[in-house]
C-alpha cells in the first residue's frame, strides 16, 4: 500500500522524533498511541504491558501511552507508525485487510466456533502467520487482543432467526465482508460511520446495528435499541502492531523484553474484557434491554455460502479450512 502522509501527520511525526532524541543513558522509550478511552479494557491491558516491560527489562525499557486520540485517529497512528515516528498502536484486524487480504478471514461470520477456539487459533501458529504478514508495509503484529463477539441489536423488533432480519436496515462497518453477511441473512446492510450511528438509530435511518456488549453500552445505543440478540456472528480481534522501523533498531534482548510484555498483557486483557462484557450486559438489562439468546444454527447455515465463495481464491480458502478444522 502506498503511504500518503498528511501535513498533520508529518508535524506530529517531527515532534515525536524530537521528543525521542534523548541521552543514550536513559531507558529505551517507546511511544504507544491509540483512540480508546482510558477506562477501556484494551487501554488497561496496555498499562499492564508497560508495567511488565519495565519489570522485564529492569527499567531499561519504557512504554509511554497516549490514549483518546491524542496523537490522531486510527489512520493517522498507522501512518505515523509506518514512517517510524510512532512505535506501537492498536487497530482492528479489519483495518489490516487493506494491507493483506488474508486478514479478511478473521472477519468472516462463524469462522470461530467459540471464544476458546478463537483464542487457540490466534495464540498458535496461524496467529503468528497473521502477525508477521504485514512486515513489508513497515509494521508487524505483537499480539491479538479480544474484542468480543458482535451481535445484532435493534430498536424494537426481536431477532430470533435470520428470517426476522428480512427487510431490516442494519448498520455495518464499511466492510464488504460485513455487508455480505447481513445480505446472506436477509437484511439490508447500511454502512454508517460509528459517530453518526446514534442519530441514525434515533431517527429511524436504520433499524438496528451489530456490535459487542461493551460497545452497545458505552455508545449508549441501548437508549434507543431495546432488543439485543446474542447470535455472536463475528469475533473480529484487535491487533497490537509495532513499526518495523522501530523494531529493527531494538537489540535482540529488547525485542525479547517487549514481546514478553505484550504476551503477558494478552490474558490480562481477556480477563478485563470478560469483566467489561458482564458489566455491559447487566447495565443494559437494567435500562430495559431484552437479551435474546437464539439458536445459532440457522444463522450459521445462512452464511455458509460466503465460505464457498472463496473457492476461487485457493490461498484464502485453504486458510479458512485450516481455521475451521483447528482443534
């Protein structure tokens, strides 16, 4: 992918470079920026990672974290990372599709049988292949973070089966995979930016959306949508990525310290995420949201044609089979 840098990205990059010009006697300092709120489980996991890095390295390495979009949005952070002005950021694996097509597999509906299946795949050899697949774009993955399962929430119509989605306008991310999924289930996919979704739901532009429990809660979409169907169609993970410009300047020992800290943060993030999910479900129910737990089999059957559509792409189809057959 060709890197196009805006003036604001270049300015932030220059400031980060100047801030990084420190005495060699000081700890190696890596800057991590992201767009999440400090209360988010992923940010808390990053704070844990920073503490682990300090401990692993005996104070010889330090992680500075800039949350809440302080250094720009997700796209800006990726651009800064690619030129080496930012060390680490967090992105949805859906964003990585624009660099390597294989990442789209992680967004396929029901590619994972369960959370345990997802973790086993992502923690193993297949996960490592994904993490290392973007090095030619000046970035590599350090680890995957849990971002939960996405499910349908609607204003007032309960979704008990795919047939209930017929004629309904469902907000999706600007992702062809997500659009194909909703179409396969009989709904009408409607791409709308996250920031505009609350108003779109309130005004009836869309009949519903799909996301994980913490997102339903923190976005306050539960104020408008009173039906939440936990059909758990996708589990798109987050990816912690590092600039290879920065990575390649680290010593082998520093790389080991950093990777160990990232690895240690994964179970911590999963614990924090599980707690956030439980809290979100409890709070939206208190606010009058009906939680529906449908039979997932009809939803799975409805999207099976999506998998068959990849037969013309042998590399991706083989990857799909490896994940689905993974024990």
